[in-house]
C-alpha cells in the first residue's frame, strides 16, 4: 500500500500542472488546424465560415510572399546566430579566468538580454534614425555621410541583425561561460604539460568538451530566431518593401491586417513544424 501510494504521489502533484500545460498547448494548435480548412474573417460569426478544404494550403504554399519571408528569416537566423555564437564563445574565453571587474563585465553583457523586446525595438529605431540617431552622428565625426539605415533594404537587414546580436550574444556568453567553468582543470593542465599552446588548448581540448552545449545553444537560438516578432515589428514593420519581413511578422500581417485567418493558420502550422523539428534536434542532442 505504501509503495503504491508512493508511486502515484508524484503524479498527484505534477498531474494538474501537466494537464493545464497540455491543454494550453494543444487547444490553440487544434483550433489553428481547424481554421486552416475554412475561409473565415475575424469579427464575423463562425457560422459564416466557408469550408474550402485543402484550397488554403495550396494557395499558401504557392504564395511567393510566404517563401520570400521564409528566405529572409533563414538568412537572418543563420547570420545573426553565427555571429552571436562566435562573439559569445570569444567573450566567455576572455572572461573565463578571474579578472578585475569581472562582475561588472558580466552584468554589462547580461543587461541587453533583460530588456523587453518592445523596448529594444524602440531603442534601436531611435539609434538608427536618419536625422537624429546617434549612429549617424558618430559616423559624421569620422567624415562618413549619414545613412538611411531603416529605409534601404540592405542597411535595414543589417540593422536587424545587429540589433539581435546586441541583445542575444549575452545568452551564448552565459551558457558557454558556465560550460567552460565546468571543464576539469586537470585536463587543460595535462594538455599544457604536453606542450599545447593556448590556442591548441581552446581548439583541441575545451571546445570539443563543451561541443554538446554549443550545439544545444545554437539550436535554441535558431528556434528563438524563427519565432522573433516584437523587435522587428517596432523597428521596421517589415520594410522597406519586404526586406526585413520575418516569417512570424508575415503571419501576423496575414492574420490581423489582411484578415486571412485560414492563410495565417496554414503559415502557423508550417512554423510549428519547423520549430518542432529544431526542438526534437535539441532533445535528441
């Protein structure tokens, strides 16, 4: 009797929270899947929804704007995450050993990650302002003419990448620093005795040891990149043209501006599939 009650006790405590979580996750997914088979606009009675079957799927997958936004998102994620990984690893290696002012450095690096995404978008929209932005002012001091950062497609994309790097390099830095501090010092000491240089210790000893965490961190940042919305919504709203229109922002516009809820539901299912694949990769690793 004691064993039986002891075996069910964890489920009694965890069960309600797990049930609420499952319902909270599954209900929106089921509703999105249902809406994707209907032609329905927000604000109209559900009774007026018209069954269209797989027509919405065919139209969405044939829409070039969908794949344009997906291509922009993939390029953004790959560029931004790779830069964040390189900078985060480099900073962690520099600050791995105790140095004067280490706490100050760590706090300064973590602060951007703690700022709300809407605030990040507002801050960098002001910094990149063509007339009053501090970035153009600094460029003017070295003789570079002011740039229309958020009005030129290439510059707007670069500004979006720079903003993400500024905010999320700290996440990579924290993860890598924690992993490096967990590396057994006897391993690095043995490599040093064997004649390994500092670079060889980093490349052949430390990085291979923390490689699993690097992969998980990389995939976590990629998942977050595909779901990003708030910062770019405030900074450019996808402009100029579609140069910064991430897939999640295109989905938002389809749902709440164009009122094409079936189209948006199909896009959400596609985004869910991408994030699920990346999540499964994280769990497997």
